[in-house]
C-alpha cells in the first residue's frame, strides 16, 4: 500500500518568556502563519521508505519584529525530519512578545511538528 503524508500539528508550547501586558498576563510570541508553513513541509522520502515517524520539537527565539532569529532542536526522531522542519523555519512569522509597557521584546516559543505515515 502507498503511504501518504500526514503532518499533525500540536498546540504550541510556550517557553519562559519574561513578558507582561500590564494586566499580569504574559504576552508571548504568537504565530501568524504557522498552519500555512507547516502544511508545506515535505515528508522526506527516505523516512517514508524506512517507516520513520515522530515528533520534531524546535525552540525558536523570536525578535522584536516577529522574525525567527535563532533555533534549537529539542527532540527529533531522525536528522532528515529535523532538516525538513529546519528548511521552513525562516518562513514562519510571529507577533512578538510584549513587555508590561506594551513594547515588543525578544521571546521564546517551542514549536512541535508531528510526522505520521498513513496507509
């Protein structure tokens, strides 16, 4: 049977941003085009052939303009899946984190991407 790609996205996990909107609630980076970018990730052929599935988790550092300025892969089942995600990181856009004065600040966000083969 032919295996097809199914990328499941999980709820974004936000990591330790020291931002506050003045109401006591943190305003962390918020993705603006997450689904659009994630849906364009190609499932590597070698992973399809070997039946490799799993979750890639990458922590992104978002600048004051909402652009990805740094990343760190926390978890990945193989380097091919990691590289598939890495190739699309620069396409992601975010609303930056805000401090208590409402000013944009640098923040962190963890982004999970699930790769699952279907029959």
